[in-house]
C-alpha cells in the first residue's frame, strides 16, 4: 500500500538524490528488476522528466511523482561505507608486499555445494568452492600475474575489501583507484560482530578505529581474526569520477546507498528515517554488498577522507525505510519473497 510522502523534504538532499537518480536512469530503464516490484518501462516517464528537471524542483519531484511504499515492516538497519585510501605500489618492493589481486580467470559462475553461484571447476568438471581468504593469503593465487599492485598494510587492504573500492596512494604520490571486480563466493563474516560476541569489545564500541586498534595489538597483527572472514574481494583498476556501484555508475557521497536487489529495485530512491540524523533522508539504491541482505538493510556511502571514515566506521542506525516507486506499480507488483 502506498503511504503519504513527507510534507517537507530537505532541498539539498533532494538535489543530491536527483543527480544520483539521473545517473541511474540509463541502467534503470533497461535492466530487469530482481525484486519484481517494477519493470524497466515503468521508469521511463520519470527518467525522461528527471533529465530536464531544474534542481530547484527536486523535492517536489520526489514528493509528488512517486508512490512511497514500505517493504515488510519497514524496520530499517543502516551501516556506512566509504572510499578508503591506502599506501601501495604497482610493483612489489620492500614495504609493499601484500598483493592486491585482480579477478582470477578460474573464478567461475557455477553452483557448488554452498549454492552461492561462485566457485571453480575441477578436473572432473564439477563446481567446487573457491579458495578461502586463508588459502589465498597462503599463496593459492601466487605466480599467476594477477597482482594489480601491492599494499603496504594487510589490515588496511582488508578494510578496503570490505568497503569494495578505494584509492591506492603510490610512492610518487599518484593515485590508483580500484573497485570491486568479484568475490570468491565465500560467506562474509563481520569481524566486529565476532569481537562483540566474544566480549572483547563492548556493544556499541566495535567501531572501525576500535577494531583496528585491537587487531594491531595482537602478536599476529590481527591475521587470525581476518581469516575468520573467508570472503575475499578481487579488484579492477578504475578511471572516472568515483567508485562504481552495482549499476556500474559512480556512487556519490550522502546520495548513494547499497541495498538488497531482491527487495529494492536498484536505481530506486529510498527514504530513511533513522536514529542517526546524518543518515536520514533521501538516498538512491545504486550498490549492493555481501553483508547487505534483507528487505530493509542498507549501507550508506560517505565518500573519501577522514570525516567519511569516521562517519561510516561508526554508523549503526535503526529506524524506518520507504522505497519510492513509479505510480501505478504497487497494485500489480508481485515482489520476490
């Protein structure tokens, strides 16, 4: 059932969302919606209108031209992500010894024992699980010319993998931007949750800085904790204005949000009302994430720099979520359950 839109939308938030929505439109109007809520054709009139809409009319556009709907109970949980910058080199050297891997050619789209759709095909033609983080770190992909570069710090590379994209600052000061290419198909395990569950860090205290500080204090530099997350992300080098989301368009700070495409059409606007005011407001679903699963699970993007790291690293917000859909689609939608 469609709900009433808020009477007053923040104009600056609406303008950011309009810019993000415009970027999404070329993909939104031709891709299949996994959620089953809309078709590509449903978005055409809105995208055509948005293309020439004055920025000053953004709030009215979102308020009046969409149906505002709740998926399930609408009880949202939102985290944050950002574009980290780490030190690295294009070639292996003293101090740059942690490989940054491109997608391996034997990482296949196949269905193995875990049913993830990623694995590798063995000599008998069977789809088997791909290498774990530990196996990769122990050299499973060595000597295959897969290295895009080499990182200085394994902990910083680990968190760049979690973010999905980032910047590598090279010894000459130049920046190599890298983005998500694929993942090994293994389950993502949140190490912050492990530390909370074990009583090592208190509830609400497992923010990024606290996790990193604990890892650096360990004799093995946090290696054993990182290996409890068997998920491993592969990268590609990027050019352009920013990191790419799941729609293959650049995500924008305080405008792009990751969502589960089984419940939220990628490219659709989303309205969050959370107990963290900085994350409340209009966003556009332009990305996905290994840990972003469920009807009302979101990951807000904050850009690059120290402020982005601080906000994203401490973001853990609860509240309500609404999805903005083309008018007339709600009554006939058959969402995936």
